[in-house]
C-alpha cells in the first residue's frame, strides 16, 4: 500500500537534510585536512632549513652588496647563534682543541686568506688547536679561498663562514671555546681599491675589529690578541728604514688610515680592559697561495699571457721599491708574536692590572725595485715581458718601503732568511702547478728532451 503524502514528504526532507549534513561534514573534513597538511609542510620545510643551515656553511657574502651581507648575518646569527646544532659545535670544539701539552687554542680570522691559511697550517702542524673564521668575500677570486679552505680541511681545520660584524655568531664562538689566543688577520686589503669602495674598509678594518675586541674583552678568560696592522701606516714618512719609533700620523691611503685607526683602537682596549694586544706591520708579503691583486701575482699572469706590464716610477723619475717579505718568514714572525704574548689581565670586562701592548715590523730588510722583480720573473718564466713605464698616480701607493726589524729580532728572534729570487722561484712553481700552466721554459726543456730521445 502506498505511503501517505505527508509521510513521503517527511522522508524526502530527512534525506535532503542528511545529504546536507554529509556535505557540511565533508567540507569541514577537507578544510581540517588542508590546514593539517599546510602546517605539516611548513614544519618539514623549517626542519630542512634548520638541518642544512646547521650542518652546512651558509652562503658567502659579497662586500659590494649590503643586502647579501645582511642575509648571511641573519642566517649565521639565527642558526649558529642561540641554537647552534650539536654537529656544528662538535666541529668547532674538535678543530680548536690542541693536541700538544700546553698547546694554544687559537681563533684565526681571515683563515682562508693568504697569510691566515699559512699561519693556521703552521699552528695546527705543531699541535695547537685552530678554528678559522672567514666571510669568503669576492674582493678577489673566491675559488682560491675555497681551495685554501680545502687544504685546511685536510688538516682537520674547520672554518666558520661568517663575518666579523656578526655579533651573535662571535658570542657563540667565545661561549663554545675558551680561546687562549686570537690571531686576527681578517681585513679588507688593497690600497687602490679603497678609492672604489671605501665603506668596505671601515666596515671590516674598524667596525669588525671593534666587534672582535668587544667579544674578547668579555670572554673569561680573555684571550691574548695578535693582529695584522700594515707597513702602510708609515704613509708619507721619509725616514729609512721604517722603525716602530717613527711617527705614523700621515697615512697616504684610506687603507693605511684604517690600519692606523686599528692601532689606536688596540691601545684603547688595552688601556681600559686589560687586553694583551700585539700589532704586526707586514711589509709586502708574497709567496705560494698569494693574493691575485698583488703585483708579483698579476705580473706572472700577464707575462705568461703576453700582456704588457704597467711599471710605475715616481713623479721625479725614481724607481719604486718594496721590502718584499716571503710568507714563511712572516709566519715565523706571527708564531713568535703568539708565543711571547703575555696573558690579558682583565676579567668580566674589567681591567685588573696593566697589560702588554706591542707593535712590530715584519719585513725582509732588503728593498728591491719593481724592475728587478720583473727581471727575476722573466728569468724564471723564460719569457720577455712587455713593459709600459708610467708615473705613479696619486692613488695612495707609496714609492718606497724598508723595514727595520731589530725590535722583533730582540723580542722573539724574528730573522727573515728568504731572498726575493728564492721566494719567487717557489711562488712560480706553485702558480704553474695550481693553474695547470706549462711555462715556456718547461715546454722547451720537454721539447729538447723529446728531440734527444728521438
């Protein structure tokens, strides 16, 4: 028998209502699932970012682009700062732990640089703990810095990739490691480049140095600090040879001015906070793994490529000369300064008694003209250079440097032993091997040997 109309209508309404409820519930379920999936995706993404940032170095910064620099500092501060991972801390501790009895634990800034990489290796080889810090900027080819980093890694030296102006990162390093010494070699180098990018010199050589000293003064115990000043501080000084007793109040370049400012800043932190600080004035350091912006380096490149060399003479026609100092001699000087550095006397950021404050020249004591430098390279490469002699422009370079190193000899036995011809021979051997270049001299020798064999 057929259902009454009112019953049928009621059944239809119930079915419609149930269908509506199913649709509502399905919509709610989908919405909840979407939210859950979105949150899970965000969580996984953050976890991956954290993992890769902690276990792998952040991207290098570019000193020419403030935005990139800021991003790097954000990454290193966020992940190396308050919540650095166990893997990262383990690398830091292992690298900085000395292997010899009473060995040093040294923070080497600018560790992927020319002098920094050589000093880091020398310290590690004698059993000291070494932790590197470098921002791998692009002032010159970063691939050379990466190659130095790879060399250091083979000797279990870890380089933290960050900038001196990253305060949280530096604080974390001093929290994790009780450094006995800091070898501060990081800097914006180059006299002429200061005319193009002056802010980079202020940021690195002044602000960066102050930031490092701020962390060191508050460390417990305070480390002893040895840092790289420069022979450029002598500026327009005409007394020869250059002595630490000569006045240095007439810098000829912004680079020199920032280094002179560094010496005054060092005096201030020594006087107020009891930091033991030693400044080293380097004189034209050269050798294997050197800097491509230095004359001996790009002269070698240009001679091999057949490009003309620009050789400067003074405005009155005199030869330009430099006190070229081989890298091994400079490394011995740096280690001598570290070995004789007294302990800092401050505690908790307060000075307890007078602390050691020193400045030394590290040079070769034998100035050589640029013309002689070119002649030695011509002989080593067996290639006659094309030369263009011009008057020195007013770009901050000085015509002559000559170091008096008697004070360094007296205090820690510094005595350079490598003449320019010997040092350049070692540099050219490295250059040809590193860049895979077969010099004309070697090619001709090989050709003669092949002809004789035939």
